[in-house]
C-alpha cells in the first residue's frame, strides 16, 4: 500500500499579496489619498497587516504593485520578484498572490525560484472535496454515479492511489493514464488490494476517450485530444497549468472556493469571506472543510448553476 501523499506539509509562514486594485484602494483610505493624484508608483512593497489564526500570527498580508503587471514582460517579472524580496523575511516559506490566475506556469516557477517561496497548490483540500462535488452533481442531475466511467490523468502513483481511494465507493469503472510504464503494475496491484477495484490503463486513450463520463486531471501536460471528449463529460482539472480550462464543455471545474466566515481569520478585512483552495491551504494547511462554490472558466458557480448548464445540452449523459 502507498503512503498517503503529503500535499501540504511544513510550517506556515504565508506572504499573501493582494491585487493592485485592492492595494490601491487600501492605501487611498490613508496617508496616500492625495499623493496618488500627483504620482503613483508601479511598485511599492508594503506589509499591510498580519494574518492571525487562533491568536497566533501565521503570515502577513502585503501589497506589491499598484498598477497592472504585464506578466509576459521579463523585466516586469524581475521587478516584481525584487519587490517581493524587499518585504520577505525568514518566517515566510509560502507565497500566495491574488493575481495568480493571470500567470502561466513559467511565471509561477520563476517567482518561486527568485523568492525561494512556494505557492500552495490546494490539492489536499480539493481532493478531499472531490467525492462531495461529484455526489452533489449527481444528486442535482438525478444521475446514478456507480455506472459512470471515470478517467484519471496523472503521472504520480501516490496521487493516483489517493484519488482512487477518495472515489472508489462511488464508481466501478476507473481508468488511469499517465503513470510511467515501470510503475503501472505496482499501481494496479496496490489499488486492487486496498479498494477491490481493477483499474484499466488504456494504451490508446484517444480511440475511446468518448466513453468517459468523468475526467479527473492532475497532469500539467495535455495527454489527450480535447476535441474527442464528449460535451456532456464532467471535467475536473485540479492541475497547476489547467490544460482543460479552455474546453467548450459547460462543466469544466478548475478549482473550488471555501467559505471562511466562521473562522478567526475573518478579523482581517483584507481577506475575503470566500477564498480559493490555494489560499485556503496557505492559511489552514490540511484542515478539511466542505467547498462553497466551483470555479469554471475563472467564474464562480454553485453546483445547481453548473448542473443547469449541463442539463441544457441535448442528448443523454
């Protein structure tokens, strides 16, 4: 049996950087209100307040840029990294930026390398919610999940094992692609022993990709032809690069949101009531909580709204 994969880990020392609009609005309520009418710098590194959880400081909220950043411009990215380093100290080991959805994987990697800080991935809380999401979708659409065919796309055996464990009580037919050839037998035997499920590992996935009703992706590379996926398939892409996010399917889920209004963190007026999985992991580490809404094409929907979009497609699911 595989050991559970530690998605989070390490002590919390979060540097949380708000977006430029929120930062500018925050500063304009104070000393800088009139100064910005004369001159507004592009970058101004500033710690704004602490993040406190259960009376312990676990991080800082900061502002960096007061104007939009062209993340395709290497000079601007270098200035961003230099500005982050001005306020980073030894207690910080994680970084979260509200503008992360504007960055591609290379920019995220460059920031991590340049600052020696890691972006939380949000995988632990996302995968915990995976069976909850699927059950709610099935309930809203009056579907019987046990008969649906599931495809998991992932290169890491520990992660595949965890996903199958999370959903094994819901499905009989689970396929996996992406596992290195020399690890396939090990994965098959471990999953069969612990769940009783005999996973299928197809060699030519594009030939039968239309058979799958649910696709769960954790790969940063696109390993299937998107055009061959049926439009009524539920696609859940929890990878970093989100290669499925541009699909036309009405139900492409790329992240979850979590409501934290009942937590002590809400004493901080710069942190929203509803936060992404990445930020949640950065603050709460591996504490489990049921999702609030779902991200699809950078918009937030509740399950009923997504289910209604799915229902409008003609044909059987």
